[in-house]
């Protein structure tokens, strides 16, 4: 949980909230087919659930000053992966900083699959 104090009170963001916020931003980027699970728990949940979760494939680490984000995605065949990664990086930084006020220090995009 990431929390910080303001003059009017305390603000807390869970990692689950940040993961879903980032997942929504990533899946709306052009060329991204879907998210790939990054640990066995997410793989198992993906097999059991019929609907893909937005927080699949996202790791968020950090504190109230800045966070690091790792994203695992599947892209469309024939697309420029560098352009997709740059688009995701900029969109994630904008959405997180605009919604929460937390600075995104680093975004790591890992392409785990290609779909035709």
C-alpha cells in the first residue's frame, strides 16, 4: 500500500488499484493484444477465470514519491514493438501521474508473446 499525508488528511493507494489503472491504460494502446501473467498465481487465475483481469502481468514497486512498473504484454504480429513500448511508457506515466500524483520512475515493458 502506498500512502502519504496531505494537509487535509491521508491518501492511500493499494497496489491492486494501481495495477488495474495501469492495465486499463495498457490494453487501450494500439498493437497490444492482451496482458500476460507474470507469476504462477496469475496463470492459475487465468485458467480458472473466463474473463481476463486488468491487473494480470503488472508489477508495481515503490513508495509515495515514485514507483517502478513492470508490464508483461502480448502484441500483434507485424507491429513495431519499439513504438508500442514507447506508447505504453508515455501513457502509463501520464495516467498514473494525472490520476494519483505519484511520479513514475521507470516503466519496463516485456513482450511475452506475439499473436497473428
